[in-house]
C-alpha cells in the first residue's frame, strides 16, 4: 500500500449508532486500512500503548441513544482492540490514571478491565511508579519536560481513542486532549489543576502530543456530547473517524463538528482559552488546515450541533487571562525572592502577592473561587517553587498572550 502524497491522512466513515459490534468492527477496519503510516509503526512494534477515554466511576456513566454519552463506547473499544490484535503481534497496554484507587492500584473507575481481558490487554496505572522525565522534542511549547510513566521509554507506538465531545474549558476534546490523562497526579506528579490551568492547558496538550506522538487516532462519533465534557447534552453523530496524526485528525473532526479548526479565542467554541490544535500547528506540530490533509469522508459537517458552555462573561474571562499572565511574569521577575521564602512547595499568586502556600494545593480547605476573595475577576496562578526551574516553563508564552489581549 502506497503512502498518501500528503503528509497526513484522515478518514471518516458513516456508522449508525445502532450498529452491531460486528458492523462497528468492519467499519473501523475499512476506515483504518488506508492509513499506511499508522500501520508501518504498529505492525513493527513490540509495545503499543493505548490511551482511551473510558476511566469514570461506573455509577456515573451516562448513555445517549444506547451508547456511552461521555466515554468511548464499548463497541468502539472492542473494535479497536480486535483490529490491533489482528494486525500486530505487539504487547498491548491501555494506560491511564484512576481517580478511585484500590490497594492493588487499579480503581473502581477502571470498570472495563473485563473487556481488556477479552483480548489479553494489560491495564497500566500511570499514577504508579516507575516514572521518568521526558524532554519535549524541540524544547516544548509550555514546559521543557514532563514526568510520565517510564513505560514510554520502551513504547514503539501510541494509539489515542477518544470520544467526540465539547469541552467547557478547551472548546472541544478529541484525541489530543485525551492524552492529558497520561500525566500522573500528586504525590508522584503535579496536581491536576497545575496543568489544567488558564493559558497553560492549551500549550501543555501540544507538548504531550509531541512526547508520545500517537500514530493511530480514533474518534468515537457514534454519539457525542455538546456543551461540556461531563454532564452535557447527548448528540447522535453516526460516524467514526481515524487518522495517522493527532492534530490533523482532531482538525478534521472539529470540521465535522461544524467548527473552524483554525479558529482561536474568543471565537466559539474556544470561549475560555486558546485552541490547542492551533497552538500545536503554530509550533510546527500537525496542521489545522484541512486542505493540507488527505481527508476523505463519507459524512458531511455538521454531524450535530456542538458548542461549549459560557458560564462566565467575556470580560471576566479576558481579565482572568490577563491577570494569569501578569502573575506568571511577576513570579519570573521575583523568582529568587519567592524561592527563598517558599522553596519546595506550591504558591498561589494573586495581585502580586502570595495568598496561599503549602505542600499540596489539593488541600486548600476552600475552593479557588472562595480563595480569590472579592477579586473574582483576578486570576489565581499556581506554581511549584523549586530551587532550580526543572520543569522549564516558557514564560514567553505569557508575554505573547498579553500581546494578543492588547489587540482584542
């Protein structure tokens, strides 16, 4: 099978949300067959790591039209595992982080272990050691390096399997955002809100994509969810999407959702922060120009009505973005002073002063909105204080955002 003359290839197929497991599997086989660059890596791999959007407490799983509303449906995951088992002899591992740990390290929210057992696939808990530090190729967009599970040292290929969803914070969540679940939580790694932070998250996601470089990206669009990532509105989309590069795949999926994949804050659905796909493309990772992709689709946009919630006013969000940047740059300019006072802990900065410090920001005692006091439009900025800037945060990102805000 010859390579596409274009650098990236994405395929979208019609697949009825009422299809049988066998029909879903056949559609995925047909959809992925032309992705020769994906299979070149997967067929020769010894270890394939799969990141799928499925971890969630079983008693909170929602359905829409008979399919998982917020999570990758069992039928799509079963088809993915069967496809990989039929086409590669590699060791297959599903990796993720659980929020409900048990003594053995696998939580109740990893409810899909029987499905993995059906295909002899392992589950790897990314919160558990051993961990390793990974430098971002090219120096990184937001940080120079990240702590991830050591398994990626030996991983030959990564597969990202995601649900088609809106996201109140990031506008949309597809195969790139799916990778966020690979970051270990405290005490091994950073608290979730450290990376899931205004300004940072839209730049952290491209970094994670650059580190793990998913070679096969699959989007479950049998059904989807609009408005937000959890507790949103179900949508019937009747489609499956697959591609050989994560940004190009998500860009084509965003197009099918009815969005402009090159749009950016404050254009909907990117109402709170920058479009991570565009940030990635600007850094030379993938593309948001669908015309640059070998994109063939049996379905036309919009698959359904998708948008993100807007709980806060434009003025408030703009103020949060501006003051986040100001606090980051204040830290940069007063780093020696702050390290001397608060070394090896976390601080929340607001209005050029430390309003909280401690070893674990998961234990604030109050919500961040309460911590912010009467200054509800003034952002809190969280930073791990280290004698040396080991994570290599790129403060020029904040300078660039301030420049953009002055033009809005």
